[in-house]
């Protein structure tokens, strides 16, 4: 950080903004693009730092407050968003200039977070962190690959024709697609450019006549070039600026979520800009019949692996030394037993006791705990399969008999069940359901600092919009959307509780995708209603029916016990 401050004078600035994201706005970035971690040591998936000569701030949301304090609190003042924003903590009487990389910010992001009195934002041609980062990790360049209609349900041509109709209807000449996950969905391609997601880092320019140009590293698109539709051309990513500069007096559709200020500035000089959310963002959120069936297949395979792990854990934690790391590896090994498994869909959260209270905990050799009797163990994990993406959380009792903990756990479960049973109407939004999930904890003045659920991609990002179950989300929920259901509770320094299933919307009701037992040892039956008890028993009957044939003799006995009526 000292080296970064040293070059402020050269660029005539008093501070610098360091975001988490890369230039493609990927959620999980490659280590060579993780400038925020390099500067702050913070390893969470979201946040940004503002570094001034005398003070430095790290802004994170409620999921990461504890983690940020542990990793970066000695050098950075940790600020929790949305409780406070940069304007609330950075106050200056004299006018100062703060620099930023225009390729790493959208215009809306700059206006929302960094419009501060007496502060001028200055776009810089070169990224300052890259200038001081001497031993930057190298990226491996791997080629893109295509996935078939059997996996996607629709061809690239079918999807592009739909986009064409949107452009024609709105009198738009070009759509610039800047989010790699949207390109992946549209072209039915995948890649290796992001952690935990098969992202093909690239950009796509679509003309009203359907002619498209894919901009990427030639090594990446060389193999797939012949497999793409004849109207899709490929060119080196270095040439995109030249193409954009040549567009003149046209109506251009830009994605307000992922188009950087840098590209918007180029296009806005000669053209009329229509800045909205990329229509692909909405289209890919509604899964077709093929995608849903394949997601069910992925969750069956994943459920087998997770359930085998849960049975192994219950059988062995008393007699074997099991740590957070060894438990995480064991679960990963169970998933690897199926050939269709590719890699984790996010960094596994394997937290026991107080570590379970860190919402996005990432175990290290330094923090690694032995799983002890009396603890709660929280494991949040998922897998990427060629035909789907999974995400599931279970909280496991390691012979914990606390009545207080059982009450909290059961109230979290009641919220989970309330979401699952919710009847969706035409105007139902994520914020409507989020309230329902929290009410049982709220009755005893407890809550959790994250949303109740997020959208999930199809062999893509485990976190996908626009839908979510959160306090402010106003997107209408529609049939075909996949979403997580994950209320929780976290007591800092003591324990964490979360129960998460993925569900999809069918005929305005939630259908369960996740198949794994919910730990009955933590349930206080006395505070459950008859309807809630029926839900638990019905869910466990389904879990047993789907999974038992994949279990060995001993596991069948354990699964039957775990899924027996309460």
C-alpha cells in the first residue's frame, strides 16, 4: 500500500479506488485480477477500498464484516454497506482528486458510490495496482468450448433471433454484450476464465441484422470458430476499441450492469446510448424445460455426494480427528466420484463453532479448527456439472444439546419452510418473500445480515440475477426461475446456522431441487406447526426415495434414520 501511495504525486491524485471486480465484472476473479486482495489482504468476493494518503477504508456488505476485520482491520477502517457509504466517512473541506481505472467501473457505480462533496474523480489510463504488483500470478490461456442443444434446450441461432426481435422492436442498431456469462448463454459456449464458473471472458457486438462479432483472445476462440453460426465472426479482443470508434450515428444498447465507463465513453461520442440491463440477463434467468430437467439430474448426483458426506461425518467425528480442511476435502472427494463433476461452484464454507458465524468463511491453515463435540458445523458448498450448478448449506449438530441453539435453528427452519410453501402471485417479488423468511427470528429480536436467496445460473454463475430474495429486490418472480432459499443466524464468536436448498418456480410454486437430509438433532418439535412437521417429513420422504438406491448397505440404514418422521 505504501508503494501505491508513492505514485499518487505522479498522477496528481490524493487517493485511489480499488474494486474487487475485474474488467469483465466477474464475481469470482482470477488471482492475477484480485487487486483488492493484493492491496488489503481481504479475500471476500465483494467490496472495494478507497486509499487516501492518511486514511484507508475497506467497504464490504454484512456478509463480510467479520472476515474483513480479521483480514484487513489492522490497516483499513472497515465500513459496512449499506449502513454507511463513502460520503458518510470521507469528509474533506478542501477539494481533492481521487483516481480510478475506468475499465473497472460502470458509470452508475461511480455515481452511486463515489459522488462525494469536494471530491473529483479522475480516470487514469493505467491501473496503479498493476504498476506496483511485481509478482503478479500468470493466467493460463485455455480455449472456449461449445455445449450442445441437449444441454441447453435452444440453439444459438434461436436465441440470437429472439435478441434481433428485441432490437428491431426498440429501433436499436447494436447491442454490446459485456457480461461473459450472457455471452456464454447466448452462444452456448463456456470457458475457463473465472474461478468456480465456466466463464468465457469476451465481449460481443450484435447488429440488428443478427451479425455478431465475438471479441476474445484468438487462442480461446480458434477451436469453436467453425462450430459457431455463420453470422458470428471472431476477432482479437485488442480490436474492440477500433470497432467501437467506427460506429457512427447509431442507437446503441449498453448493459448498465457490466459496461464499463471506458467503453461507454467511446460509444457516446458519436452515438445515442440506450443504457439498460442487457435483455439476455432476464432471458437466461428463466430456465427452459431441458435446463430444469438437467438441473434436477445435477442435484441428484450432488445430493448423493453430500448425503454420503453427512453420514460419514456423523459416524466419524467422535472417533477420528476431523478438521474443517479435512472435512472440506472429504466432501470434495465424494463429489469427484462422479465423472460429470467439474469443480466447485464457489469456495466451500467449512466452519465449525465460532468460524461458522463468519458468513463467507474460508478456512486456512491458520484458522483450521478440529470438529469438537458440542459444536455446530456449517458446510455451504456446491458443484459445477456439465448439466447444472448446485449450492446447498447444512448445519450439523456435533452432539450439541443447547435448548437455546435448538430454538434458533428451528426458527431458521420455520423461515425456510415458509419460503418453500409460499404461493407466488403475478406481482410477487423477492422482497415480499424475504419478509416471510425472517419473521420467526424477528419474533425473538434476531435477524441475519444477508438476503434470503439468490438466483442461480445453469452451468454458469452460482449467483445470478436479476431475481433474488432480499429486502430491496423488486423483480417479479416467474416460472422457470431458480433461486436459493437460505435463511440463517450468526452469533459472532460462537456459532452459525444456515439451511439452504435450491428451488425452481413451477406453476407459481417452489419445487425443491436440493436433495439432502436436514439435521433433525437440532429441531425443537414443540415450536413447529402440524403443517411444518408435514413439510419436513414429506421432504425427507423425497430425499430417501431419490437417494437410497445409490447408498451402500450401511448408508441405507443411516439415510433411513436421518429421513424418518419427526
